[in-house]
C-alpha cells in the first residue's frame, strides 16, 4: 500500500505562471489581488461614515 499524500507544501508563484501573470496585470491596473492588501478597501474603512 502506498502512503496517503501529505499536505501540499507552500507553493511559490513560479508554480502558477498563469495566475502570477494575471495577478501582476491586476495589480498594475489598481485592482484587488487575493492575498495582498486592498488599498481601496483600507481607504473606505478608514473614512468616517458621517462627515464632521
């Protein structure tokens, strides 16, 4: 019997060239990228709801 596969090790971006290329394109266009800080969301959350 073979052993069950172990959990995947942390993968580097080079293992996913299509995703890496898309993520780079999205970031250059100012869009949100999974796993990276979202500047627009941070700006929206730091703005008061009611003006003073």
